[in-house]
C-alpha cells in the first residue's frame, strides 16, 4: 500500500516587516518624521497605537499568501483534499506581525475556512515558538556560552571593528546613543530598506558586508491534520540547527538565515497505510531536508540534541527499536 500522509506541522517565519527602529532616532526631527511617514505607507494596516516599526508590510502579506498557496499545492498533489476533513490548529507568538502573517498564509492554504479558525496566541511566559522569555534556563545557558572565549568569533569581531565604527558614525540612532549598537540592528537597517528599494543613507552603501505542540489523538485516519506555528527567524534557526546536529553530529552546522515567509514542514507518513510503520519527512520551503527517517528515531535523535546538560532522564527517552 502506498505511503499515506497523516500529519503536517508547519513552522514559518513572519512576512516582511518594517524595521524595528527609526534609523533617525536621535537625529533631526525632520528626518525622524519623514522616516515615520515613509514606513507608514508600507504597512499592511493603518497605523494604530501599536506604532509603525516591527509591523507586517503589504510585501509581507503577499509573501505569506504565496507561501500558503505553495503549501496548498503541495498537499493537494500528495492526495489531500484540504476540504471539510482538514483539522487545523494554529499557534502564534504574541507579536501582531506573526498573527497577521499566519492569517495571510491560511487565506490561501484553506481559503474556505481561514476566517473561522481560532488563533491561539502564546503569552511570552509559555511561548515555545520564540523561547527567549519562556525558557530562562536556556537563556542563562546561552549567556554562559557567550562569555566563554571563542577564537573564531573574536577574530571576526576584530575584522569587523572598522565597519562597526563607521556604522556608529553614520547611522543617527547609534551616533546619538538613542540605540545601543548591535549587528542585528545594523543588519535590520540594510535588509528592510533593500526589500522596499529605499535608498540607503549616504556613505552606508559600501557597508553591506553583513549576510543578508500537542495534536489530538489521531483516531480518525480520514482526517487531514495540520498544525501551524507562526514565529520568527530564530524559531526556524533553532529547529534547523537542531535537525542538522541530530542527523550530522560530527559535522559543522551551517544553516542559512531563513527569508521572510520561510517555512519548515515536518510531515508524518503512515508507511504501509495501517499505522504500523511511521516515517518523517522534513522540508524547507518545499525542498526535502534529508531523506525520510523512521519517526521514532527522528524523535529520539532530536530530543537528545536539544536537551540541556542534566536534563536527560533515561525514563523519559524512548530508545528506538
């Protein structure tokens, strides 16, 4: 009997957004207000009390709708109907841009029911999609790792020191100390302006050296089950790095930064159609991330990869057959 798709889990990054900061913060009032006006025209919705920055743009809406269409085409081609049999659970981080992104995706993925689906918004304290706030032990562990000497990182920071100095001088938000410098904020300036063909500030043109949970019991096998998680770049990076480490533990992890609207799918297949053997296929933007693997082995290896030291309880780990 042919392989049967039983469950799809989708983790996607939100669509294109406005920058997180007004680059002219701390500069002249005229420049600051002009920047506000510029980005206001790019947003999906009129400006509200939420403000202008870090919000989904019309470009982002189009990206998410395109992602929804691609997902729909994929699963229709695999034999699903995506009609009344589809059972969809949708979860999002508390950011409005992730909520709006998944709504745009669903409008093309399941257009007949997208506006009827409840959206579970995860508060920061239990947000496993963007775990910086909900996993304090992990955050502490990462801070400890950052404090340890890292020769390659130190060498790279030294090489980039002149660029950092220039960016601090050229970008008003850093020059005025209105914003503390970070490479993420600097990269955000370039990425957002380039995405909308907005001219860069004079003399910054040559600085472009930065690289661009639960599912109900599956008792009715006729139901097409989907869980969608709407998150961020770090959500996908965490999963992709963990997947790479679990499958290739002896090789260096090199994961490209996910684009706006990028999506990882974890597809669960009933190999013989009789619930006897289960396989998992992971894809990134529709392309396989490695071959299909035994579901039990997949879960075991991934769990071993992501557990922090002293978290392993032998009674909790299922050893694959």
